[in-house]
């Protein structure tokens, strides 16, 4: 089961200048809970936006750069290769960025999307979800509160 996991605004904004445009602590906790113990597949820029390796996860980085070899990571040149090196994991996750999500839309089985209720200026976007190919199987609304400046909804999509 290959899953894409993302937080995207109502206009599909993901981030700007290689960073998120919101801070949602409960979404970070959910991301950690879902991805811990699994392979996380990402593009190089997404990886470079992390302050350090995310604990208890196998980092698989897709890049065209030759001689790119950060410590503790698996480096590949395509999404197909990333999926292949993750085949022993029954639940690898595609975690970004925008181009990797676009490619993943064709092969993923599930999308774990945190829909942030608002529209944001961004330079990276999540691809449109084709409602003819995907159906929501679970949703959970989260009000804005003192820790969360924006309301959001956890949406689980499965390929229909």
C-alpha cells in the first residue's frame, strides 16, 4: 500500500520558499504517528528543508544530482526506483514535494490529506484530486484553537 501524505490548503498550497506556510502541531503529531517505522519518499528539496533526519524512518530521496549522498539516506533517481527500494515496507509514504506528489498521484493507493481551511500564497502545490478516481473513506474535522491558527480536516482517500 503506497500512501501519499500531505497538508494542503483549499487552493492546494503546500508551501513557500521550501517551508510550510502554517504551523499545526496536531498535524505534525499525526504525520509522525503514521510515518514512524516506515520508508518516507521525497524529493531532494523536501529533504533539505528538514533540520535533521526524522527519527525512526527510512529516508528515500529522489534527485537527479550526481554524487548526492547524505548520511543515513537512500538516494535514487526516480519514483519507480524509490518504490522498488521500499518494497519490503508494507506502508511506504510519499511526503513531497509538489513534483513528487504529481508523479505519485498515478501510482499511490491512498492519500492522507490534511486539508487546511484557508487559501495561501505558495510556490508549491498539491495536485488536484480527481474525484472520479479517488473517494473519501474517512474524515475528521479539527477546529482552530489556541495552538492551531487554522481549522483543518483530516481526509483519507482511497483509489476507487
